[in-house]
């Protein structure tokens, strides 16, 4: 079984399970400068959705399930629209029966025992044998572990 787990955002954490092997990382979908330039342009075109699509295409069709961190609240309308776009793009790569959104608090509680865990606690909860770059990758790693448990994978 192959599973892709995503912490969707401008810095998207990802973790991939393929026959017992886990790889992970973070995709930077845009720099601050690129976002500012897109906002200043009269022909606004945010690069992040297109870059997410390109990264997902590099995995597709090699995964059976796609799990993503399900954001339920956003501070601004722009954040909500961007996250909704990310979710819509992700949904194009997996049939609904194999697409799973998991609440942030559920992932935090699974990883640390607390649904209010900090970024630092999420990173610290990753086993020492796994090198993690940032909190986005840590979240994706824990989401993948959650997925493996839910799907009863070895």
C-alpha cells in the first residue's frame, strides 16, 4: 500500500509510505517575495496552487490513499480561500473514498497526547532516528503514522 500525507500550506509538509519505507520533506510553494509580487500585480496569479499541483503530479498515480491535515478555521478570508484551493487540488488526485481529512487537534493528540501541542512538541515527538526539517514535515510525518494506524498497515 502507498500513502501520501500532506500538511497543506505555503510550506507543505509531506510524508510518503511505500511498502514499509517512509520518505518525507517540505515543499516551499512560494517565497515571500513571490507572494508579494503576485499581490502587487494587476493580473494576480498566486504561484502556490500550481506548484502544489506539480508536486502532486510527481507522485500520481503512485499512492492509494491521500491524507491531509484538515484545517477547520482560518484567521483571514484569504487564508481560507488559499487552503480551500489546496484542498481542491489535492482532491483531484484521489477518489473521495481514498481521500481523508484529519483534524489538526486529532493529529496533535495522536502524536503527543495533547490536542493543543506546540510546533516544538510535534517536532520533539518524532523518533530520534528520523531527521525532520521543520514543523510542517513533522506534522505530515505524524499524519502518516495516524494513517498507517487507521488503515492497519504494518
